[in-house]
């Protein structure tokens, strides 16, 4: 079993899609304010309220995180999630007022064939509200859903993936959720094997294992790269008790998962970033050694989630749509 982000108690995940625009939103809603951090590696990120995640900033917990399609328009999704949280009385206390804290990141899906002629009112605020309102603790839907609906990669349809794992020797668990819209390839060249094959558990993304050989085209540069038109955005979460600085280190280490699963990754043409969150239920006996174990596990889980997002994706219902992995390789 792949597991999913909701294996971490204290958080819920919801999706919302606009099938006319071929874009969507994924909301991660925490039951209580939760320690969070972010690490940005791509050259073209699009974000909201990420500065407050720096360990030196005043705010100690966030109420939700948002991943959205729509490029800059998708940042409106966080307003919808903020509105839903405000209706439920959530937020940072400022005297009698409550201010929901909702960092967000977006990916570029404006050229995927959907109708983006939305005029004055892009759909993302309402999509954000709907995603938050639908958030639940069940298994996370994967593939062409939520923020992954309109996502693409260099050679196959992108998507949304999620996975989790127990962290040996710590009593804690880590999980990841990612929307894969990469400039690079998630597969080894144009074959069926995933770069993340060595980290697969069971047959969760086809059971093919590592590629037996690396073909000459495996490292070929993607055709027609467009600055700012690609981004892989992710959330890693743990039930371990971490400080803001330790949570930031978890995000930094988890980025290795993107580099293991996508070739190339972290380019000036991507906006790659990883949020990290720690719910604090499990104290660590060895804060330094156990944090290292958490980071190693988070990188492996994130690599699996990337492959799962592409493995479960479906082609978009438009002429000339990018092929999905299952359409091409039949599993």
C-alpha cells in the first residue's frame, strides 16, 4: 500500500476541479495550528505567505496549506480556504480578531487546452473554498485530481500523488503529497520505468522496479522549455514533534526526493518547492539523529509520490492531449 498524507493524524486533504478550465486546487487543512516551513529550489516559484514560515518569524503555526493550478491566478485559492477557515472560527488571534494562516504555492497549467477565458473572476477562490470544505481523512485521491488535474511533464501527463512510511527507530511517520508539473521526465527516457523505481514499495506504480539499462535519451533536454511554465509543488508531513527550524530542515532534505524522481529538477524554468509540517504528536528521543532519519524517509516517500502522481494520471479530454502513463504502457 502506498499510504497517503492523511496517514498523519491531525490533517485532512480535499480537492476541487474545474473541468472546463482543466485546472484545480488541493487543500491541506490542519485540525489545529501546526508548525510548518518551506524550501524553494526552483527558479520560478509562485507563492503566498511563505515568508512567515521562516523560523525567525512570529507566527508559530499554520491553519492550512494550498497547492493550486492556474499560475498567478491560482493564488486566489488561498483566499477561498481562508474564507472557509474564518467561517469555522479558525485563525491566529489578534485581540478579538482571528486571522487564518494559509501559505500557498501554484503551478503553471495555462496552456493545457482548457478554457482559461474566465474574465474578471478566475475560479480559484471558489475552488479553494470547495477543496477546504471537502477535506477529509480518508485516502487521498491521486492522478488527474485537484492541483494535479492540468499538470504535465516533459513526456507524460502529470498528476497528484501521495505516499507515506513509518520511520524506523523513531516511532514517527512521514508522508508526502505532490502535484507533478515538471519540465523534466519522471520516467527513464521514453520507457515505462520510473526514476523512482528503486524506492517503490510492492507494485504501487507498476512493479517494474529500476530500469535495467539507462537509454541514450534518458538525459536528453526536454523540447521547447518555457520559462516559468513548469513547477512541482509538494507537502511533506510528519507526526514528530519538531521546532520550526527542524521542520525547515525536513523540507530541505525532502527535496532530494524530487531530484531522485524527476530529471532534470530544480531548474530555472521550474518553481519547485516543498512545504513541511509537523503535528507534534510523537516526541523524538534523539532530536538530531531522528531528524536525519525523518529527512531520509521523507525524500524516499516524496520520490514515490511523484511516480504515483504520474502512474495514476489520466489524459485530459482535449485534442492533442499529452498521453498518460497507463495509456502508453497499459498497466
